[in-house]
């Protein structure tokens, strides 16, 4: 766990490499097009390798969007896994990564919330995004965390650790801490502890029990979010009583209807 005393002073990325948790290692870059792309395309790359960069030129977000990745402020990193699970269970890694990151942030004394599929919010604003991408047997868990950025473009409903805790954070200390939690929770999922991951997810979930609108392509369902299931899917009971299973897509909490 990171202690607040260790969080001042200049960043040292060589030392960050030596602080990486067991089973992981760090490849740090000043600039990459995208840490996910680098991790997906790397040939010689054992499980636990983390690609991280100070800045991304074409950071990738969900649903073909881009991820705002200016230099010197935030964390952008991608963890390589080779899951020994059948493909139908890979969706759970998205939940496990979300829980790991939420735990890492909660251990800093903050109150994160998770919004399916894997947005991490703080005070209703987006602090972090997670993008899972796969190539053959490799699964890349890509994570962006807003750390020291104080201003965001108007179109983003975003927040940073620095804004909520009113201090500057050392990204080189935060990275090993977040990787430890994310790797640990992904391994729990891989080890079959699905119920443990799902119930931890529930503790942070902002949607379950609330009125939502869920969209998948042209389809738009209004109803109540009922649960997140064992394959990472969101279950929504439509206003007409029919149950819908979302394995991908987007969901918004209907304003004023949070119960
Ligand atoms: C989202 O749209 O919410 C997911 C954003 C994921 C961004 C991270 S930053 C590190 C990694 N590399 C990328 O290109 N994207 C992910």
C-alpha cells in the first residue's frame, strides 16, 4: 500500500520498476501511440508485463473513442495476461480489473464507484477508464487514471485524484500500487473466485437497483439494473418486465431516479 509520506518528491521510474509487485514487470516509455497497442503487438512479453507511458498520442477508449492522454499528469498503462480460462469467462476480467482499481483507490482514503461495464467514478465524475483488448491467447487490461490533471476539456465529465484529494500525487508510486490490486483481482477471477469478485463489484456499483437506460447499437432499453452476472453482463429488467442481458454497450443512470 502507498503511504502518504512517500508521495512527495520527483518521480523515479527506474525505482518504480523495482517496486512492481511479484509476477509483474514494468516497461516505461516517454511516449507511445497507445499502451494497449504496444502490449497487444509485443512479441516477447510474459504475463504480468506492464506497458506504461507518460503520454499517448492515440490513446484508445471504449466504443472506438479516443482517450485524452496529455503528458506529465496521468497514468496510462496496460497489463498483459494469458488467461487459462475459456473465452466465455474472459468478460469477468473487466469486472475484476474494475474491482482491483476501486480497491486501490479506496486504499488511498477515497470513495470510488463503479459503473458497468468498467468506468470508475468519483463524486459522479469519471476518474478512470478501463479497456480490455485481446489478441489470440493474450488479454490486455488497459487503464487510464486521471492523477494530477486539474483542468479537462468541457466535453469530458472527468475528475482527477488531485482534484478530489487536493494534492499532487507521485505517479511512480501509484502505478505499482494499482498494478498490485488489479493483478491480484484478475488472478482471483482466473482462479475461479467469481462470487468474490462479483460481490466486491456490488459494493462499489452505482447502477444496481436504479432506473437506467441501456443502449446497444440501435437498441435502447429503459428499466431497472438488476445485477451484474458471472460473464460480466449487465442484467436490466425493462419497464415492460422483460429481462435483457447486456454483454456490451453503454448505460446511463436516469437522472433523479437514483434510489
Ligand atoms: C474508456 O473509454 O473508458 C476506456 C479508456 C481506457 C484508456 C486506457 S489508457 C491506457 C490504455 N491504452 C489505451 O490506448 N487505452 C487504455
